[in-house]
C-alpha cells in the first residue's frame, strides 16, 4: 500500500507526530486516518511514561479568569526545558488545564488527573497531559493548581 505525502502531512498537522511516525502509523493502520491517530496517541503515551522520571525544572504558571469575572484559576505546569515551556502546545495545555479547573472544581491534583477532559470525555486529564508530553518529547507534570470563586 502506497502512502502519499499528502496523507502524511495531514496526519502530522493533526497530531504533531514526526514524518516517520506519521508514515508508520498510516502503514500500520492500512491508511485509515482515525486508526493512525489512535496509533500515534498510544505511542505518545508510551513515550510519556518513559520520560516520567526525568526532572522537571522549567514550565509556566498560567492564570485563567472565566468570562463571568467571578471564577478563575492558576495552574503550575512543569516540563524539562524552557524551550518546551515556550511552545504553543505547552501553552495550550496550560490553558486547557486552567479552564478545566474552573469548570470541574477538583479538590486536589490526584482527583483532577482522573477527571474526564471537558472537551473529550473519552480521555482523562492525565491522558491529555501524557499525550502532550509524548508529542513534546519531555516529561510534563501538573505540579499544583488553585481555584478562585466569588
């Protein structure tokens, strides 16, 4: 089965996977884009688990205030390097986590990690973080959060 560069490009844009990973995913899935995305997600989780013991000494504190002005949160999201901390993927993850804190009112990090992700109930917050870590190639950890409400 011949995999076109257009297929590889579309899969890379959607998942952030490397060229060879995208091509291999398409080959393994018989050119089925949805199956290839799942293959990449699974591989990303495996990569993230291998990196989980690495030291996280960089990151961001992200603040979010809901449009009503009465609810907000701050999350402390860590990674290994400043380079990754400055990427759009890392910033987007921090934003999503902060919005989830406001929306779902978790009591602690452990409870938060086990919650369903508000944008995709088929995954938990822990899986969302691991997928991003796999994509970025670094250990990514939610260190702490705080929620404010009037």
